[in-house]
């Protein structure tokens, strides 16, 4: 399901609006009250706003569900381009560089 803002919000001095793609690191900081209720699945929408996949949770970085294919699918959902032979670590690094997941320190 896609989350769409009902109005503009400001996070750390940056304004995000209903048609903007919001990085997951910012999404977590915006309260549920700022989003429109939606019962329409992304697959059923013809949407060019770029918000699709914005609320898809990242796979774990270790353990069950943390494999290369899970990360490859996550990257694809967020339009992060990775090489066909990219390792899991390469895909995670690309997702971090694209600001779709937080960097681990």
C-alpha cells in the first residue's frame, strides 16, 4: 500500500508534499496523522508520482530473509539500479547511497 501525504510537511528544513517520493528515513519521522487513508493497492494504481514502494520495509541485514534476492527485490521496488552480479553487500551499499535505508555504523 502506498502512503500519500495529505499536505506538505517539513522535516529538517525540507518540505515534502503529496506527490513527493519520501526517503524511508524521513517516512519514519512523520506521524500517521499526516497520511491519507488508502485502501488501493499500488499495483492497481496508474501512478507517476514516484511514491510507490516508499513504505516497503527493508529486509534484515543478517539472518533469515537477508539474502541477496530479498535485497535485490527491495532495491528494485525503490528504483535502485544494481548490477546483475552484485553481491548482497553491494546492493545494501547502493540502497544506502540512494538514501532508501539508513547507513549502519
